[in-house]
């Protein structure tokens, strides 16, 4: 299950992400927002972060205008490793090296074509499970 959250700046791109996940048969839980009306991105970052922290959802996807505010908020939550990615290489590397559990993107930064490739890569790339990466991830929480 993938937890989804966005503000008004990410709403339109999130509709594309939802269609893509439905086509792929990937289950998601939508934590809002549900329109382009102005709202506050920390609300959705925290809802998605809590769903991942609790294990209700294995991964999360967060979208605001830039991806910055929503990723900063998510990264303040224990156990959340939120990667702001606007290219496919970073999406692959952050899964392999950081075991990132939340992807953030900016709806005003990337087009849907690239964003969906980033989502696909993020969700399909496993963690490398290499010792050096496990050690570094453990150090993040110290
Ligand atoms: C909203 O205007 C915008 O500030 C927000 O979507 C995001 O870009 C914040 O980092």
C-alpha cells in the first residue's frame, strides 16, 4: 500500500500519479488534499509520514509545488526517509542506497511524463541491503 499526500501545488500531478498506480494495479491510500484550494503542506506530510511509521503503508508519495516544504516536514518524523527526486537516477539511487520510504516531487517542477517514470523507478527499485548502506541509514537515527 502506498500513502499519497499533496497540497494544492501538487494536486494536479497527484491525479496523474493515481491514474498511473491504478493502471499498474498498485494499491494506494489517498490522504488528500482533494482540490486545488490553497492548503498547508505539513498536514499531508504528517498524515503520510504517520501511515508509513505505523506500517499501514510501506511507502509514501508526497507532492507540493516544489516538493521542498513537504519533504522537509516528512524528514522531521522518526524513521521517515523522504527523498526529493526530480530525475530517475536519484529515484533509483535513493532506494538502493538510502532505503528511502517516501518520495517527494514538485508539481510545479516536473511534468507528468518524467514524474511517472520517477514514481515507477522509486516503487520498483529494491534496497541494496549492503552493509555500508545499512550502517549509514542506522547513523541517521542516532
Ligand atoms: C504553496 O504555494 C507552496 O509554497 C508549496 O506547495 C510548496 O512549494 C512548499 O514548499
